[in-house]
């Protein structure tokens, strides 16, 4: 079975338009897996067919329909799948195509996006930018759960400051998600910790670095080494700066943790 992504923009929104397209797909024995609006005036569909010729015939016929304009017809990318699932596209940086932007109201979409990355095999280095209490760590943990992966903190301030310099037993597992806080790691000045970080970087597994710009300042890595850069803001115009974060990096009491997680955890 072959999956394909089909997206079109409505030129004339007449009654029965979607039914006509669905009927055409049915006649060609192409199944609609998922359908949703993905933007104003646009619909997206995930299609499935046994043979390529069925999809090729559909593309030829649908391109002649004057009431729609075909905008995408291709093998589905991750952004296509999530757009159909959530009804909107993930915002992407126009200049840096590996940078994706979210606001806090889109945490569900962000978690789904990271979970799909976490399900992939092999090395992936993900950087996550964002101001304090915007939901960075909770999103990583939720995405790990969604991907059915165990998460390991190499450095963190989620509950208390954590700096690991060794792993135990089954923690050395390529299926685990390794998480580190770039500010904490940068401040650690612990060669055993940095050696552990280097070892994790060489492993063919998923690594997530909060505050990647701070992480690269005192390491041999660069921003080009990251496969994905994710930016999470409280609102679209928020500026991500590091002066405040370096001064207020540590989470020392339950009230701060409750503020980060909306009071959803009990300690």
C-alpha cells in the first residue's frame, strides 16, 4: 500500500465539492485515511492506494477541476501528517528550514511533533529554545511518553539542579531519550559530566538540548550539528533572551515547579 498527501485550495466553494472528490477517489479505489482543513480555504488528505497508477490517474483528473487548485501532491512529510491531524501547519523559519516555531497554546501540536521525531531510529539532535516556564521540559517528557520512550536527564532544573556524570544499568540504551539543559551543562565545569555528554552524542539515539545556544558556547558542537531547532514562546512576539535565564536558572521549590507544570504534579 502506498500513502500520499493531497492538498487543494478551494477556488469556488460550491455545495458537493468534497463529495465529488471523494467519489472520484472511490471510483479509482483510493482510500481516504484522514481529511481535515489545514488552512483557510485549504483541505488536506492522506490517501492510500495499492498501486501508483491509481494515484497518478487521480492527479491527472483532479488537476482539470476548475473549482479547486492542487497545492500539494506528494509522499507525506511529517509536517503534512501533523497538519491533517491538527488542522494547521507548523510554522517554519523562512531562512532556516530546520527551525520550527510554536507558542504555548500549541503544546499539543508540539508534543505530537516531537513524539514523531522520537519514534525515528538513529541519531537525532534536537535543540529547544524558550524562556522559563513556557513548557519546554514538560513537552519533552510528554513527547517521550507519547513515543513510548524512557527519558534520562543528563542535566536539568526540573525539580532540582541535576548534573549526571555517569549512567547506570539499562540507562545505556539507544531507545532512551537523553535530555540536557544547556545552561546547567555550561555551568557545570565537571569534566566527568562533559565526558558523559560526549559519549551520549556519539550514540545513535535521540538527544534533546534545552537552550542549545548556551550549550555550544563551551563545547565542541555548533548549531549546525542540530537536526531540528524548536522555538517555544508564550506569544508570537516574545523575544528569547538568555540574561534572565542565566540569573534564574535553578528551580528550588515546589511552587516554582507547580508554576512550570500548571500544578499538575504532586511531590
